[in-house]
C-alpha cells in the first residue's frame, strides 16, 4: 500500500517556513494532538526576488528531526538540490516534496531522482507552475523509475498573469483530473493554501477537492499567521485548521464497479468543476476586454474591428475542429462572447466621452 493511503483524507499541515526551533516544536506538539498525518515546514524557500526570507537551511532540519522524535509525528520538507536530499535523509525527514518551480525543469527533477536511487522514501510532486499535465506526469515518472514506490501528486494551482476569481494560483481542475485519469492509482493531494492565497477560502477549496475524490490535503498552519515570515495571508491557525477538517464532507469512494447512479454523480462533480473553470476563464477574458477598451480609448480606435472578428472566427473554429466541435457551435459561442466584450469596451469608451464633456 502507498505510504499516503493510510487514511482519507490524508492531512499534511504545518507552517510555510520553519522559522525558529520554538515555533517548530510548538507546532508539532499541537498537530500531534489533531487528525494530522504529516507535518510540513519549508527549510529552503525558492523566492521570486532576492531579499525575501529564503528559509533557515540545514539548521532547521535539526528542529524537524527533534520535533519528529519528541512528538512521534512524521515530517516533510521541500528539496530542490541533490545536496538538500542528502541533508534531509541524514536528518531523518520522512517524506520529501518537490516544489512547483523545480518541476518545470526536467533536468533538475532527474538530478533529484538520481540522488534518490536506492532510497525508497515517499515523495510528493507539486504541479509545475504552468498548466502542463505532461510535465507533471513526467516528473512523477522520473521518481518512479528511480525506484520510489510511494509517490503523491500535489495540486497547488497554476500561475497566471493575474489571479482568476480571487485565486492566487488558478486551480484549473481539469489538469489534475486528467493526471488521475492517466494514473488511477496515484495519490492526489490538494494544496488549497497556495490555490487560494487567502485563509478565508481554504475550506471552500478543500471541500471541492474532497468532492472530486482527492486523497488528501496540504494546509499551511501557523500559531500566529499574520506574523509569519512568508505567505502570511494563506496560513490558518490550528483552531481554524480543526474547524476546516471537522466541517469536511468526505464522500464515498468511487471505484471501477460503482453503480450507474454513483458514476453519474461523480461525472456531475467533474462537470461542475469544469464549468467553474469556464466561468473563471470567461471572466478573465472580459477583464482583458476592459483593458483593451482603455487602450483603444488612448489610441482613439473604434471598439468593433471587423478584421479582428473574422480572425477570431477562423482561428477559434480551427481549434474547435481539432476537438470535434463544429464551426457553427464555435461561431455561436464566440458571437455571445464577442458581443459582451464589445459591450464592455463601449462602456469604457462612453465613460471616456463623458469625461471629455465635463
């Protein structure tokens, strides 16, 4: 049995970063008394810009090791270099995870997989920052080929130019659904902390993951989240974590021999999540329409441009045909989208005209 299949939901919790020894030990003491299976804490933090807190490094591994021994709670941390792997193993880290920024680089993933050959330790692989199911699957398979028998995928959302519908990272649910279709036995864990970027929505996304039969959750937890050294807004207190977990509705497992009614309900859940993605993407497109209206205002251009509309019809129809969608359907769909886009752009131009008249 996979290391992660001991319970559903399998819960990973702990601070974004291991800040101090006292913080790590206090958190371990708290989580050990809760329904948490694995404590997480970042030791090496890949930051977007220099100057941000980049973790305490190897010294923090000793804190995790001490917490594990004192409270009998398994621990996990992120590794991004073969040296990190060596140090983590030396300090008795139970599970390793590979971060989203590392997964985008197959060369680096292979170096980590090579460093683990002959060591059968559970590994969790986060999705790459870009929505590429092949890249995610490939990273997982590199560890499987290195001899790792317990691999889990962590869905933490995908980066975009701007957050869609209030998400820090767009969930793009069809991507993990497709990965699970390709690898049905793969453990799938959702990270609602990174998807939402806001503690207020973690419970909502956690429940959606359970509805889609994810196997577990990774939730960033901190005793004083507003004072956290990294990702403060998306961390919850232990009390909030307990409230989220106790409020979860964990639905019956869907197996290959499920009845037609259960199958239908499962497919409806997948359809609901896909519809949510469609709405989020349409909303994003309308945001872009508003921005285009502002540019057209500055350039003194008309909102409707026939050549651009013809281009949209042709290119979208061609793409639709690849997926078996008729030209008529695509044209009708984009007529509605285009009409709403023009309405938004016209409203921007009308506001500009009103300003000129003042």
